């Protein structure tokens, strides 16, 4: 018996058995479609930004992020609204630009915000 004959017999068995056809063909396609629809792909990375009087340095950071392909910048008015957006996965990351960021950079002080 040749390999092609064995393959033909196996394909006929699967096509005759509807339950087998469902689990080998239809169910995997449905799972792929459901997961793909729920994940929405990873073509863009959403970043939430709170800019509170950070000056021209903050504006430059926002402009640089906005011009980067694949990054969608969303501005939020307060830190608490940004934290809520990160918790509910409206954005993948949050960036808080502190007030007086220009002076901190000019004074060679470290600008850091971790939560």
C-alpha cells in the first residue's frame, strides 16, 4: 500500500465522520477567529500621557511619541484617570510628565515616576 493510498483512506474517513471533521477543521478555525477578534492584533501600542505643565520638554516627548509609527498617544487630564485606563487596558502603558520637568532637566536632576 502506498503512502498516497493511505492518505486517501484517512482523508475519506475524516470527511465521512462529521464530528472528526468539526474537531480537526472547523473548531481550530473558530478558535483562531475568536482569539484574533478579542486581541485586536498588536499593530499599535497605546500609550496614555498626563502632561501637567511639563514645559517644552514634555511637548517634545509627546511630539516624538506621536510621530513614532506604531504608537498611539492618548492624553489624560489626571494621573487617576490614566491609572484607571491602564487598569481597564484602554492603554498598554502610562507616562506621567511632571510639572517643572524643564527645570529638572536643566538642573540635571533625575526625572522619574514609577508606579
